C-alpha cells in the first residue's frame, strides 16, 4: 500500500471512529492513528523544523532510507504544525483544530498553505 493510501485510510478511520475528546487529547488520538496507519514508531531521535510554508529547515537523526516518520510538534508545543509526516526528505504538515458550533479557534495564526487541517466540532 502506498503512503497516500495510508494517509487516506488514517483520515477515514478518524471520521468513522471519532474520538469523544477535545484539545490535546484529540491531538494525541489523531497522532497515534496516523502512526498506526503509516506503520511508524515514536522515534524521538528524529527531529525536524519547518518554516511557515511547510519547507524543511533543519533535520537531525533522519535516515531517508528508513521509511516514513511521523514527527509530533516539530517546532515545539503551541507552535505550528502539530505534526508532520516525513519521507524521502519531503514533509506534509498537519494541524489539528477543535471548536464549537462550526467556529475554529485559530490562536495566533490563520491557516497556512501546504498544510492539512483536521477539524473536530465539539458539538457533534
């Protein structure tokens, strides 16, 4: 199965098996689902920083021949993005948002290009 298929399968799983949590607990749930579907482990040796356009700025502990990595909070907690999927020196950024009544809390920044946003309405 290709990585794109695994990403779609993870997103479908999140839709079909919604978590009843919000905030950081929901972020952890989504992160773990992606790790499971992409067959990755929590590899704290791999670190990566990305700029606001999703371009890789700095990587350490990464071997491009060792497959896919899901890196949580690459720019630190409370900073965009929530996690990235990294493979062959390319990355896809993910940001997880919750809100109520269709209203998203954006904190200090608005949506960025080159990022997948996962939104959960706490009223659902």
